C-alpha cells in the first residue's frame, strides 16, 4: 500500500467580500493528476455579524458575515474538496451576543457550512448552559481534546477529534483550548477541567496519523500564537509536536501575512496560520495529494 505525499501550493488571506490576495508562495505547475484540498479558516470572529461602519478608523466597510459567506460560496463553486474550520472565540464583542447569547452566531455558521470548530475562552461567556442552548442551533461539531467536560452540561456534546473524508483526502481535525483559571470566571466554566495541551496533542496526532491513517492532521488551537502570559502557545506546540501538519490558531488576534513554517521535534515541517479577528479575513491553504514511497511518511513540501 503506497503512502501519499502532500504538497502545499499557495496560501492567501481573503478579505471577506474582497478579491484574493496575491499568491504568497511560488507556484510552479502542479501535475494535473494531483487532487487538491482547500482549507478555509477563521478565528476570533467575536460576534461580528455586520460589516464595520464606513467611517471606522481602521476597517471602514470591511468584514461581515454576508461578505464572508459570498467568498466561501465562490470558492466552493470551483473547489470540490474544501473544509471550513474555526479556531474559537465565536462569542462576545457586539450587541448581537448580548441579545442572542450565541444562538445567532451558531445559526449563521451553520448556514455558511462550517465543518468544525473549537472552543475559545469567550465561548464560555454565556456559561455552560448558555453554550448548550446555543449549540442546539449548530449543525457542525466542536472539538476540544484538553477540556474535560465530564461533570458539566457539555458532557458528550464535544469530541477530541473529527475525521473528514474529502475526495481522496482523509483529514483528522482536533482542538486545543487555553487555560481557563484567571482568564474566565469560574462560575462560567464550572467543573470543566483544563489539561496540559501538548502531551494530549501528540497522543491524538499519533492516533490520527497511524491508527486512523489520516493524510492530513490539523490542530484547531485557541492557545494563542506566542502569548507572553501563557506557558503554552502555537509556536511551542509546533516545536514540541509530532505528526501535526497544520496548526490553525486563535486567541491572540494575530494577522499573519502567510502561514509560518516551523520545525517539529523530529525536524519535520509544521504550518501555523492565524487570520486576526472579527471575520476581517478568511484563511486559505491548498494542499495537493500525490503518491510517495511506502517507507516515507506524509510530509509537507513547499513548492
């Protein structure tokens, strides 16, 4: 049985409703026989439903769910294998959350066709019962491997990981959440137990790679890109990981111009990307699948 090789051709930040940014990686001709997988992603949308006002000092007329939906639909019309993911902090930030306590956000994400999301610290802002109430309007799963919800109303509503089959691609997606103590009032997260993320990430990534035979392993991380106030972050996760191909980050509202390439603990490439906040940008990364020799494991190659 032949192993497969993953190539990354390009990545771009898409302003919601705006044209695609120029290609950020060199893009020589990809062989026609290779299948393509398009990863689309957001983070820290923070209940920003409408566009920013036209007189906004920094983001005049930008963002908005309607524009993001249009961009997503346009991409899906031309890409048969696409996944839409979110790295948390869906709730909190506008009066829409104050009024609807997350139900509107879940409904809109369902209409946009999100495939999977993880839980950010602000997604506890309506309390555990509030999250459960909003979650009934979501038709996509939440993954978070290092929150133990056993003794909470969320018990059984989330999973450590999900596996998606998109054409020939088998994709494993798991989630990691930031420490809650001192960041979120304890009354809001109740008996949720936060566990050290990196050992759990390595165990799950190994399982997805070798037991589930996933071609691509993605971590939806709400640890933060490189936050000074926390011990764990995406750059540390990348350095101490094995078997993770892509870390889609959140929490620190970091606008990365392009996905960063890091080395994991065995010297293999890991991509990190994060696209700011408020739904101002939509991340896109295209992967290509080709045959590889049997003894060589999956690996990302910049082309």
